[in-house]
DNA sequence: AGCTGAAATTGACGCCCGTCAAAGACTTCA
DNA sequence: TGAAGTCTTTGACGGGCGTCAATTTCAGCT
C-alpha cells in the first residue's frame, strides 16, 4: 500500500499551528497546548481511543486522517465525521467531563499529538481564554453536524460524494496535467459508512460518477478533470 | 384548532428552571438569566428569529414547541431539531458572535423568554461559570446532532418516527384508558421535514405504523397502545 | 509465484422512496 | 352555511437502495 503519511496540512510542517481554526480569538495561546508532548504514530485502522473509554486528554491531528465513529449496541457503526490535519479531537469528551461517546480511528497512516488531561487543565488555568476557543471548536462541530444532516436530507448520494471529494482535494490534492489528482484516503467501506449507504450501493454511485460529475475514481486514485 | 399552548414542561410553571439541563454544574446561576425579562407569546408558524439575522440574545422555551430550521439558497429548508420547553435556543449564535445560522419558528402556540444580548453578557461577567454551562448546551447539541445522523443512517423511517413519538409522549403525553395519548404538535410537512422524507412518503409511513409499531396516529391524535 | 483472506465489484430481485397528479379532508373567512 | 385555500391522503409509475450471492480484484505473506 502506498504510504500516505506524508500528506500534511497545507500549513507545512506545523502541528497544531493552524491559525484559521482559532480565528475568532487571537491565535497565540493554543499552540502551546502541544509543545513538548508525545507525538504518536498511528497505523491504518489503529484505534486512538474507544467509545466508553475514560477521557485522558485531547489530540491534535498532525498528519493523515482520523475517522470519528459511533458504535451501537447492535454492532452497527457509523462514521460520523473526518478529522483532518490541524484539527483537535477528544475535546467534546474533555469539556463534558465524560467518557468518549465516539471512537477515533486512523483511516490512513497518521500522526497525532497527545495533550494529557491534566496538562490541558494546567493550560486552561494559566490561560482561561483558551476555554472560549475550545467552545469555538464545539460550535464548529455543531455547524458541521448540521451541514451533514442537511446534505443527507436534500442532496443525492452522487452530489454528497462529489462534495466530499471536493473537500478532500482542496486539502491535499496535487495539481497534475489532467487537473487535480489525489490518493483517496478512505476505503470503500468507510466511504459508504460516511455517506450512510451500503458498500454495494457506493460502488454503483462511484460508477455513475463518471457520467454525472467532473470526478472520476479508479481504485484509490481520484481525478478532478479540467 | 385545538389550543396546545397549555402544554408545559413537566416541572410545572417554571420558565428556564429545569435543573436537569444544567446538571454538570450546580444549578443556581442560570435561572437568573430569565428573571424579569420579556415573555413573548408566539402563534403557530411565527418566526422567533431568521437565518442571517444578527443575534440579539438567547431565548428560553417556556411553553409549546419551537422548530430549528435551516434554509438553503435553493429554497429548500430542513427542520434540524425541536426545542422543547425548558430548552435554550440562540446560544450557538450568541457564543460564536455570529448571525443566526438557523431560523426558529413556533410549531404550535408557544411562549419564550427573551434574554437580551447585553443582559447575558452582564450575567456572564458576574457569574463566569455560566459560560461553562452554555458550553454544556453546545455539547448536548453535538450529541443530539450525532444521534440524528446515526439514526438517519441506520434506522428505518418507521423506527425513527416511533422514536420521535416516544420522545414527544415522554414529555407531554397524558395517560388514558388505552395507554398514552397526545396531541401531535407537528404538521405532516414538518414531521416529514424532520425525518428528511417527503410528505407523501410520510403519509405511507404513518399508515404502516399501524401494523409495525405500538403507535397509531389519526390526524393529530397519537396513541401508544398498552 | 502461489496461496490466502479481505476488499471491491457485479448481478438479480423486491421493496421503498421520490415524483407527478388527483381526490379528499380540514381550516378560515365571509 | 358556503366558498376558497391549504393540508393530507391516495394512486400510479420509475428509479434507487438494501439484501443476498457470486465473482473478481487486490494486498500481504510464505
């Protein structure tokens, strides 16, 4: 399998330095969160934290792609969202003071920076305004979930797949002769899971994409024509 | 149309006094939010605030049922969630310092308590811990959205309608000889909107409900058998 | 290379949903 | 009471999705 761990956030070698995420407030305080803390390498499918597990801190995605998944009692699981490089995960559980309601899994070889719970507390005590920024993350999560619900109710599967590919290409698509090219960082199963459909149906949606859209997918290669 | 404005939160005549919502922290500070402020009566279909409108405060639902709706450019609208008596709305926009991303509309005759923006600020200055409780509301909103996404992906329309009826009956269903009875506080169009399906399809789902579930709907009357 | 198991595709089939259209029920107002 | 308009239901139809099953492709390992 092609190594995908070199795919990074556009800001370069940064970990946790993406200022745009913290735009509502000046961006000086949060990067200190990850300074000097462990940077865990994660293999594909490796679990970062499990559902029901006690919260032990927050994580910043440095490289790769993390899937946030919800597992139900009946064994069904749903991929709720993707966490791209530069994003923080685990803050919902941290802020609520509750065990994780979701599971975090590396979808490709990834790297995350772990900030232990007590360290986050220390930083919050020294810099109370950081709490407001974590709240901003919660708001962003609400908006994203709402967008997901709206898309599921009003857009076709082909449109939603196109939207997702567009977002992925925007983050780490590379220009090439034919347009924009990218290694697809999700398996068909994960992709179907994220769209809320079965893998067999996704297969047919992908096939239809060749006719209905500017995107084409062959295996793990995605191409935006034009 | 039958008057539904007498349907209240189980806690009685309270406005904004539902302690369970603020459980993570001791429940002394937030009820002061609504003390002495306007209590607006709302007719069915009346808009509380519109999408894109500047945030002018937060609202506490005292009676009735408020629908949180997202309107798209193409004219389509989606009912994202319901706000029951005892709940706060408008806090996402307040905390983000942004215009409202959604629209709030009374689905039945309702009553809300409006707390102006500057008053909320004053209260937050006097009682900084209230900010944490608003953050708890954000977290609850995330969890609810996630539950919505999971249900849409894994449960049938019949099941999701049953779930919704169960929740509504739990809040203001009245015991009767046959089981539990309730006036349905949503039109078929709103109900379909909330489930993400067309009204015609909902009509058939309702008809199927008689066979597949313990619920029966006739017009606006809901009955849980047993 | 060859084996093995998982992932991905393809086919067949039935059911459910979206769409368009029409009829029926209900509310509001005169 | 009657009329107008909206809400709701029902029907017909085509397409999309889920399910089951079989096949093919692919990645990892010896």
